[in-house]
């Protein structure tokens, strides 16, 4: 690993005097072709701002994507990249990362790509704990195919393919990831570049499969899907920003979340009944807490009582350490090699019963 | 090798020994009877006796079908001889039938006058009922015209083990050893290899080890003492080329070929695989060889198996996957991506009966079209087919070499018969394998503009004119392959993907002329593979003027043995028939038009409904007559002889 590149764009350069990389170094020469106003731009920009700050060389980063608007992402980042086929990015990235563990492999995917056609690969990459950063751009719609409901679209959604309303129940991506035993599960939003960058950085630092759901506005086919959480009028009331060790408060401190039996309850911190001390404190390593937070979803009557809407959590919901697939794979290979010695091809071919003819 | 040599029999023994040029033995019984093991041990002994040989295991589709039923019959056929043995044998000389169902299933394969050795202990009403027989085949005329040898295998085995602590059930498990011993005696094969194998196999279970050895010897001695055999046989050693040999199954040979390719190229082997019959044996074999740096990845599905292999290839490793027909269908899209991204990738297809789930344990060559054409768009790729179990090694090695040299996916078509069949393999030396060097790109290959006029003022990868740049689609003039740049190499950062690529820069391009150009150049690149191929020579059984005649039988894959044996027989009858074997199905080797032109007629036997015949008609506009067999069993040479004779008489 080369010495660090300083701790920010325009930082002071590495030990050998080469200038530190900047955001520009990660911009390819390709014109970015997303629709003007698309949330993807902000995500791209956050990644390009983050990369120079990370402890890897430019050439060590690989972006692997599937199909959909998000799939174009690798073309715009000047690093190694592979724009693959629909849904398969986690599988392809698994082969790449497992066989080249020193690389930093990012998967860029969308709600249709990761949760519909590629659902199987996503859950298996998570359960195997392949050391990937998986960025799922969730816009709750099929954008590239011009607006059909997606596996995260809410029930009743009217789209080109559901003129009378979709009858499908949506996936909650965070719970899919938790269900697949992901070792890192986070949620962030395109409209909050600082938060997005901070969460991405945590996902990079995490050893193992890091799943990051990014609420992304598709202003063409599903404009405003997340405005409730992202726009300043409603964001304070509707978004809960999690920080490890900090109490779960929102609405500028006016409200908090407390445990009520086995469920969650919003409490008013401005009357005298409840105080911050009554609120839950976030602990990303707590699996049960992650379950509770993960269940906060627009359409879940079990969690969202009739008269109260729980705020949607953002930040690192769950994180745990467990061996990565690559570590296990290579430790096994090394162990066997140590025991049996480095393979000798001639000896292998002559294994078992041989006999000699003539001379 | 062995301490006791039961072969040291009295020269005045009761039986005569007759020398045979060749013989075929078929062991058949319940899956639980250990027939595969018995067959393998007979094969091993035969190999030690230096016969040439070919084997055909025949597994039931059911894992453990009810005992005694016809659908539970597991068979193992071995053909051995002092001459060149190329097939597992058209007609069986000795059928060892452990129960009535085995007779019912396999009697049709036995030569009239051939020997049928039956385990009489299973020939009872229960056995007939299980086999769905109305009567005892010994009494209803079924076995008329065969030399029937009745042996009480179970009783004799129990008797042999009477002094031991073993339970009756445990004793009965050894009865296949009795049959093996008897078969070894009958064909004058050595017992030492099997005795030694038993010693190793049951090293931890001395009782079982001694029981099996004892029963095997008893079986051998039984041959000496019983008066049921007027003659015993011997097959002289074959005139094999000098060298060190082992018997090898095709599946093992494929795995070893991959390990060899990894070893010689210096690339780590990444093997993505999803369990599927009959390709799983390759995964089993490879997962044993991790000390060669082999990474085996059991993927969540066929698609991920292919995807992970391609991901590894992008990373600069040797990405390989194996499957069978249904799995190849699922890998199609990934293979298309490998074609577009121009990355090396090897796909082994162990063909089985199709379509759909088809006949998972039976052999067929039905995937030729799928391999050649089964992708969207124009996406040619090299297709190679080994012609025998041992050739699987060379073909797997070659597939890897072609993939890396031409930056392309390569499909290797094996089949159930090749994968499960075995034959003697003259072991190559690692140092004698064809050189396999991989040149990764390490430095920029352009200076800021593409240089072909198409993009002369473009800033390539952000580089201005004159600044060093890397063009991921700038091709080698020789092979037309694009450079392979491993991620991690500074200065060569680039992007690949499934969208059409602009020539040289590899940028996404929707330009009509560029798509035409790239489609053409991808096809031209695959054609360059012919540089590495030689024109195959017709086989005429040693006849002069084998390269011309009345009929040319053109074949591919596992049918080679049956076809060449048929040619021997046809030439023996004075007919001007030759055969041509194609190991490369795409691109076809150079010079074929001239070869074909020297024959009047053309016959193409294959285990499908005429796929190669259609390809050849298309390429050469000649009347290639298809001869298809899709019965889950390989061709016999007799079938080909008959067809060929009908065509020219
Ligand atoms: S369709 Fe939607 S998601 Fe796609 S680029 Fe346009 S705005 Fe973005």
C-alpha cells in the first residue's frame, strides 16, 4: 500500500513528492449522460470526492456495475471498471475480488438490478461476506426502460406497466440485506452529499460486504419519491440520522425514539414526560436494534402504528466483523500449500497408479 | 507388488488358456453392488497387464433406486486388447450379472455365444419380480445360445468369511470381490493391483481389508477349481508407445489440463462452478488441488459460476467454469459479455442428453449448435472437442491457451462418455507441454490519440495529444487480440462492458460504421485461431491412398473411436472408406475443402440430429449425410459400418 494521499482533496501529497490526487483525477473523459437533475450526479460526485482521500492507488479501484441508469457509473470514474450484464455485478465482482484480494472492488447497482433480476447474487455476496462496497441506487422505478414499477415501488404505484396501480409488495432493501446476514448495512440519500460521502467512507473501511442503500431521485420517472426524507421542509421530522453512541433524536432534538415493549415509539422531548435519557442510543453492532430500525418502512403496519409515523433511519444501521470470503479462501489455500507443499505438476500427473512400457 | 500370487497355478491345471486379440467385459448390478469399483479394479489390472483399453461406465439416473430393479442397474464395461482399442466394445464377451435385472438390461449387448456369469443367489422369485420378469430367464429361453455360468456369489462369499466377526450384511458387501477375482482369473489378469488397492482403501479397517482380499483370492481360485470353464483367456500386451502411463477418466483429465494450464501460464486458476451432473466431477477433482493456487468457487447458480469466472479473468486470472447443457444455456449472456469485453474465459460443457433436463447421466452431442450459435448478436468463439478421455487433458490446456492468446471465451465440448470413460494415458512431461506465456499490458500503448483517423482529435482517456494513453481495444496485428491489462496496473485504468465499444479507445459507441467494423473484427479475430491449427489427415486404417476414396466419414468428439474402428473393418472388406476427425469445430481447421473434394460421398455420424452435418453443408456446400443417434449410448462401430456400407453399395 502506498503512503496515504493526504486527508482531503488538495492535500499535501505523498512521501515521494508526487502530488496528491484530486477529484478531477477520478473523472474520466466520458460525457456523463444521465438526465439533467438526476440524483446519480450527486452520487458520482460524492464518490469522486471520496476516492482521493482513501488509502489506495487509483489503479487499485475497480467499479463493477450491472444494467440500468446506475450501470453507466463505471464509465465516468477514471479507475478500472466493468459495466456488466443485468443483475450479475455481485457475482462478477465476487470472482474479481476473490481472485485479486488486494483490489478495492465497488459494486454499483440499482433497485431493479440488485433486487429483481440480480437478487440471488446480491444475497449470496452478502452471506459470503465478500469484501465489496455495494452501492444500491434505489429510485423505486425502472428508469432506463422508461418507467415501469420496480421491486421497491410502493403498492398501488401507477406506472406505464401498472396503469391501475401495482399490486406487488415492495422490498425493503435494508431488510433484505439484514436477512442475508450482511456484515454492514447502511442507508443514505443523494440530497445529502456529506452524509453520503461519510457513509461510503465507512463502507470502504469495513472489511467484508458493505451494503449501502442510497435513496436516489429519478426526476424523470419518479420525481420526489424520497422528498419526504430529503427536503428541508419535512426532512427533520421524517429522517433519523444514526450515529453510534448517540441517542436517537430528530426534529432538531424535539423528538426521540424509545423502546416500547418490542416496538419503537416516537416521544416528544419538549414536554416534561420524556427526556433524551429515555431515547434509544444507537449501537450499530446490536443486531436486535438493527432489526427494529430495519423494519421502519413506509408500508409496514406492524411498525408504523396508525397514528404515528416513525422517522426513516439513515446512517450505518448495522455493522459487525466476521471473516471475509477472500480471507477464508486464501487462508485455506495457504494452509493446504503449507501442508502439501507447492504443487508440482509432474508429480500430480504421475499421481496414483502408473506403469511403464518399454524403455 | 503382492505377497501372495494366486496366479502361480499348476501347469497341469484343468483349463486351457486361449489367446484372444481383444475382449469386452461388462459388470452389472445394483448401484449398491459396487459395480463401478469392480469395473475400475478390473480395468486397473488390465492396464497393468499392458493392454490397451477403453471403458464405459453406465450410471443409473436414480441415486439409489430400489435394489433389484432395472432402473437401478449400474454398469461398467471395459474393452481391452493387444491392438489399438478405441471404443468400449460393440459386443460383450463376458457379462457379470449380479441379479436378474442386470440380465434383462444388458443381455442385448452380449455376443451370441458369449458368457453370462450370474449370481444365482439373486435368481429367485423375488429377484424376477423386482426385475419385472415373468419367468426365470434360465428357463424361458432368454439365455439360450449363451454360455451361462451359475455362481452362488453370496453363499460362496459368506462361506469364505465364515470364521470372521463380520455380520452377514457386511459379508455380502464383499461379493463383488468374488466376482472380480473370478473375472481376473478368466482373463488371466493380475490380482496384485486390486489387492494393493484394497490394502490402501481399508488401511484403517483391517477386518474389512482382510475380508475383501480373502474373498477376491477365493474368487480367483474358484475359477481354477470349478469345472464350469473349459477355457480361460489371455490377451497379450498391447504395443503401446514407450513411456509412463496411467488410466485416466475424461473428467480427471479435464481438471488436470486446467491445472497444467495454470501452472504453465503462471495465472492462478479460478474455477466457478455450480453442481450439475455430469460436470461436478471436475469441481471435485479441482478442489483437491488447492496447493496449485487453484481457487474453486461453488457459486449460487450457473450464471454466477460464469460471472465469477469472467470477473477473475478481468482481474488477470484464468477464469474457467464447467457445466452441462442446461447450465450452458444459463451462461449464455455472460459468454456474450466475455465476447464483447474480449476477455479470456473457458467454458467446459460435459454434454448430456437434452433438451431441457433431458437424460442427465446419458451421453449426447446435442450442444454443438448451442456452443456455436447460442448467443444474441454475432458472437463467434472457438469451440474445441476432445476425442477421447486422455485427449481431454490436451484439449483443456489448449482451450485455456486459445482463450488467453486471442482474448476470447472458448467452449470445450466433452460429453458423458468422455468424462466418465477411461483409457491409458501416456503421461506428458510438464516441460514438454506447448509454451503458454501471457503478456499483460504494462505500459501505455498510444500517445493521446487513436491514430487511425477515426478519433484523431479525441482526448483518449483524458489524455491530450502526445500524452501517453492506454487504448484497451488497440489490437495486436498478429492475433487481433486486444491487450489484457490487469487492474492495479497504474496508468492503464480503463473500462470495459457489454455496450458496443469504439475501435481502439473502447469507449461506448453507437456509431453504425463502428458496430459493423467491430462485429467484423471480432469474427476475424476468431478466424485467426486457424493459424494455430493443422489440416487433419484422413484415417484409412493404414491403407495407402487413405486421403481419397468413395466415402469419407467425418466425425467430432467422442465418436472418433467407433468411427475409426469402423473404418478398419470397412477397409478390411476392401472398401475405400476413410474418416476425418475434427477436434476444432470453430473455427474449422484450414484446408478442409481440399480434403473433402477427394471423396465421392460424405457421412457424418454424430450423437445429435445432424448438427455438424449442417455446419459442414453450410461451409462447404457438399452433400454431407447426417447419421444421428440419440439413445444415450455411444455409437458402436457396427452401426457405422452398416450405414457406410449402405451408402456405397
Ligand atoms: S431516467 Fe431517472 S434515474 Fe435514469 S438518468 Fe434519468 S433521471 Fe436518472
